[in-house]
């Protein structure tokens, strides 16, 4: 089994939303382990360095493999919630 660490949010309905898509070759059932911080004063900008580096590495990978959006499309749908 392969482990992938990422971050996300859980809404009022209990649904999990990842902060970014996972780059997986196939789509199948997954096991989810949710780790919830007991500290209620966590700032969303206080990500651990490992998480920041993982995001940078993923972004670089997406950029060099052409998995990008034109800047003109980046804000499409942002107000749909």
C-alpha cells in the first residue's frame, strides 16, 4: 500500500475536500486516515515545512509535465460556492 500525505478541510456535512488534486495514475478505492489537530488556534498559513516542500515539489512536477492552466482560467468558478 502506498501512502500519500496531503491536507484538506472537512465541511459541516462531513465531506472531505483536499487542498489540491492527487496525482494518481488510476482511480480506485482508497483508505483515508484523518488526523485532527487538538490545537484550535492553528493558523492556515502555519503549514509544516515538509508540507510546504511537498506542495512546491508537486507544483514543479505539474509545471514541467504541462499540467497547468492558463492564467486567464485560474479564477473561473471561484465564486461558485
